[in-house]
C-alpha cells in the first residue's frame, strides 16, 4: 500500500470535514458516522489504484462529491426526524375481570310497611263492675213453670224452655239501669230455623228493647211497646250466631243515652238509636217460631258502669 503525505493530509482533512458536518447536523450523528466509515473504505481503494499518481486533487474532488451526497441525505433525514409524527402510545389492555366465586349475599333493606289506623274503641268508658250474677240465687229472676213454658234456675244456669210457637221472658228483679255495658252467655240446646233467643234492655213490664239471635244465623234488634213490635235493625247474617243447637255465644250490649251497640263474642255487630226507654231492667227471652220446642240456657252475667259522654251532634243548616 502506498502512504503518501497527500493521502495522510486527505484523511486529516476528511476528519475535519466530518467533525464540521457533525456539528452542523447534530441530529444526524449516526448518518455522518456512517459516511465517515464509507469514505475511509473508498480512500483505501484510491490509495491502491492511484499510488503513483497525484492523488491529492482527485481525492479532494471525490471526497467533496461524496460528502455533498451524504450531506443531502442526512439533511433529508434531519427533516424527516423533525417532522415525523410521534407514534401513538401503546394502549394498555383492560384489566382482566376477577371472578368472584362466592359473592357476598345482598343485605335486604327492611321495608317499612304502612300500618292501618286502629279500629275505634266501640266500648268506650268501661268502668268497674256494677253487678255480677252466677245464677246461684233463684230469687233474683222471674221464674215459672207451665205446660207450655218454664223458666228455672239450676246448676248456676237460667234455663228457658218453650213449646211450639210460644214466647217466654224472664227479667232480673230489683235492677234498674240506664247507662252500662252488660254481657251474658247463651247456650241453645234445642233450636232450629227461625227460633230465636237473646237479651232484653231497659225493660219495664211489657216494654223493652230486644236483641234477638235466630237459629238460622241472623241477628236483629226490635223495640217492643206493650206487645207492639217495631224493627230497629233488620236481620243480619253473622258468623258469631250459632247455626242451631248446640251452641255457645257471649252476648254484649253497650248502652249510653239513646244509643245501643250489640257485640257477639266481643265483636261489634251493629248499633241502634232510640230514646224511647231511658231506664229499665235487664232480662232474657226464648221464642219458638216453628213446630218444635226451643230450649236455651243463660249464665255468667256481668254488668259494668260506663263513664262516657257522647259527642254533641251539630245540626246541619
């Protein structure tokens, strides 16, 4: 290989040119470095072929052209790097859903349920007991015996028995009451169809209010004034009335002023209003309406005082 001073100078000149080019194009450092490596290879070939000639001028010419080409390409790369659109960021894959093998049970929120308004008290003002009667004293009641009917007290019961189509009553003696609540137990042992029995309120001789339970399962109210009957409440079916015999029912009557309310087994049935009889005794009755006899027993009478003032009724203009 021929090593002339001109060749050495050329290499030194090339190093200087490359350094200048790198300074002018700092972003194209990799491109310029590649150009320098290629020029070194070319110079070695030039040295071999032009060793005995004057290579200085030719080398400079060749190197200048070569650098011009690389300068153009590196400038184009600079422009490409300057104007290149940045690559979008790689999307992060959505997280994989975690399988919940045993999910917690949902806690139910208690639902507030609405409550109905309480049923108005239908027996207001009940006080202490005024009278209790276990029917151990036969002189407390009207009793009688005949071929058609009988009223007798035995075994703490007042038993009324009547033949076909006969009506029988029994009043408690020396008992005058106005406002009160009374309960008595009735037990029909022979009763069918329209046969009836019940309680008498504010009785004076042959005048009283009558609450009648029929053996067909209905209940009604009447006013009797010296054998003249006035219906105050038409017959109403009631599940508390024993359908025939044998049976057992607790009869209750709340009486204040001209208002009377009937209860069977503690359940309100209906009320009536009539001021005709303000005071009187209490009694019981049995009536046979068909071709057969009727027999009913009464027991356990309790009478309570009532301290109640009815609300004033405003007259409508």
